[in-house]
C-alpha cells in the first residue's frame, strides 16, 4: 500500500529553529549565523568587531567547533559572554545545539548574538538555528572559484566578507570573479572586502552591522 | 557527515506515518532531494541501510528523485530551469525571480504493508 506523505525531512530542526527565533525576537536580539571554511577568519572578525562595537552594542557569542574551547576563550578575553559548543564530530550546528546553550547566556542584557558555526563551506548552509540571517567569509587564499563550487552557502547568505585582501599580491585570486560569480548565485548579497590583519575595509562592515542592530525587529 | 542525522530524522517521520496507518513493514520510501540541498544520495542510502538494520524497516528501498532547480519570472510569467546556479531569468535577465523547486528535502511517499 502506498501512502502519500509529503513532509520536509528537516522539519524537526526547522521547528526548533523557529522556536529559537521566537525567543530571540522576544528578547530583542539580532542573531547572525557566521559561516566559512576553517581558517577563513571567523573568530578574528568577531574579535575585531567586538573591540569596536562593544561600547555601543551588548554582544554575546556562541562558538561551534568539533573540539576545543580555544575560540570561546579568545572571545571571552574580549570581555563579552561566550559559550562553546563542541559537536564531537557533527559538521554543522543545528537548532537543538543552539537551544542547549540558552541557560548559559543572559539574553536580557544582550542586543546582538553571533553564532560562529563549525568551519565548513558545505553543511552549515543547510541548517537553520533561528538566526535573522547568515553571513559568510571567504578568504582570498581559498581561490576565486569557490562561489561556483559551493553555491548553496553563497545563496543562503545575506553577507559575504572577502577576507585577507592584504594577501592579494601573493595569491592568484580575482576579487572581480568572486563578486561576479557570487552575485549570479545571490543578486542581493552584500559584499565587503576586508583584512582582519590590517583593518582595511572593516569600517564599512562595522557601520553596516551597527545599522542592522539599531533597526532590528523587536517584538514586545 | 550529516547524512546520518538526516537519515535519523527520516526514520522518525516514517515511523510516525507508519503508526498512523497501522503498518507493520516498510517496503520503500520515496524522497525528493533538491539539487541545491547539501545531501549526497549514495551517502544517505548507506546511512539509511545501516540504521534500519534489525528494525521493522530493514530491507526497505530508498527511492530518490533529484529535483532540479527551477525558477519563476513574474515579468515573463514563465518557469525556467536555473542553470549553473545563475539565479536570473534567462529571457529578460531580471534577478527578481522566485525559486520554485530544487531546495527541498522531502519524504514524498512510503510503501508499507
């Protein structure tokens, strides 16, 4: 006997993500899911962003890694609350893992929550955690062919930060190609060209982020 | 790899649906796998086989249809295939298109007895 089903396989995670999102809205948080390959500069970007914005914005960070609490320790040294999730092998964070950190974070005194996802250019794009939007980093050392090879992540992100532009003289990488190819996949993608090392281009990111925090949707 | 957690989510849904129709055995599950989903059909098949072993679902076939990415342009009022992940209307070039299919991951049908 054939039975028609028509159910989304990820419905369980989507449901938890929606519940997370409802809570975030209730607490007045802007939530960003930050993704990239390992080593592209997620934690460095967070460190720089915290340094500049923490006097205006109350920031909290959830760190996701397979192992180790190094990243949460780096963030904690910046004086903002940070919680580390160790997935032990899972290649991405999901709604459930994020929900399990809630008791460790004080959402009442927070404006911006950034989830630093597991370093992976594939899987994190598929799973919602309750974020307002996804942001991704691509570093110039990874090559300019990545948008066409990893379309889902570029398609799902609202923001692309092209990092390590200080290394452009030493690598074969066309910024124009990255921008052109990623805009074909996602015409609304907001692109920043930055160097966490030298600070170049970061002011535009800080300004953009601050605007989004100030204009965030709050359900009272 | 996350095909294992996807297979586990699938099993939960199938088990629920089997209970709804009082079915005892599972013969097959038909899935739609969107072209743009980060799922590898072979890996999913393998994980499904592994976790159904020794259960009432052992031996069930996993039938997977890969659903291509298709878009709709409201200016041209036409549906089209999204080729090479270029999200624009091939006729008028507008980027304001709607993605109609190719992103979902769904159980469509189960065959039980």
